[in-house]
């Protein structure tokens, strides 16, 4: 558990590897630290300059939130969409959440922004 927390702290200081993000998230899940990891990843995603890293962080926390808070997942997927990276993945995930929320207007906007 301490090793996972140390990895999260390292990512907070220097978020530069997609592999490190993914493996840390996986390890956090093995120790029941998903919520801790998700909240800290969201803070990093909000400030990181690399759009690929930001998108991956937003996608990780959005998928996590999707299991218990669709509104929160929508917020995170929208943040991921603003990175301009992995647009197709983001659109598919966002549309799934918007559909579950019954947000037809949001769906229309999401698809329109993807086509534009």
C-alpha cells in the first residue's frame, strides 16, 4: 500500500508516463485505493500541460466515477474532451454516460463537436 501511495506521489510531482499512470491505477485497485488515486489524478489532470497525459488521467477518473456518479463522470469526460486527444474514445464514453443520464441535448452537442 505504501508503495502505491509513493507511486501516486511521484505522478503528482512529475506526470510524464502513460504506462506509469496505468500501472499505478491498476495497483491502486488491488489495494482498494481507487478513490484516493482518482481524486489525486483529477488534481494532476487539471494542471498538467501534456494533453496526452491529461486525457489519460481524465479518462481513468471518469471511468472510475462512471460506476457510482454519472454526473461526475460526465464532468470528467468533458474535461477529457477539451484535451483534443483520444477524441473517439472520449466521445464513445461520454455518449454512454449522457445516454444513461437521459441528456439528449448533451448527446447532440457531443456528436456535433466531434464532427466539427
